[in-house]
């Protein structure tokens, strides 16, 4: 489903050692290696990608089409396409997703809910051998 669509380019960066205070809005792609104290929200109608690296920390709401987390998020996460939780991901807050890929080691302290209420959850196991 996601492999066929080209990912938007990552044009913005919050670098390691950098701290941003306040709401951060972006289009297309953003990578966070530092700390953001405030909401991180993709704007516009186009697809978006947000990467929160292993050393990153976000204290606020996170919202984008495709979110990849390997750092810390303290706040709600809303992902209307694919949410990827890497092994060092730590989330404290409600998580809403369309499709979830969660690697062993990732932790969520909060409610985990799909955007669409279905009989079968759209959960992909990272260790799955099914293709």
C-alpha cells in the first residue's frame, strides 16, 4: 500500500543539540534529531512524513501522514497513514493510526486506537515473514 507511493522529501531538520519551543508546522517532510517543546503538525493536503530519531524528544502533539518514531514523544500521536515505531520508540500519550508497524522494544504508555473502527485491526508485526 505505501511502497507504491513516492515519499515526500524531507526538507526540514531540527538538528541534534537544538531545542525548539512552540508549535512547529511543516509541509512535506521533517526530521527531528533535537528537542521540540510544542506541537509538531504537518499542514496542507499533501502527504507528509515526520521522522523522530533515536536522540529526539517531542513534548507535545504529533500529527502527520507517515510518522517514524525511534525517540521519545510525550503527547498524543495522530497518523492518518502509516505509523512506524522503531525499537527505541517511547510514547506517553494516546496513539491514533491507520496502519501500525511496531518493532520489538518500542513502548507505548497510553491508549492505542485505530482511526477506523474495524473487526480486524490493521497491525503489522515487524518480525512477520508474511509478504
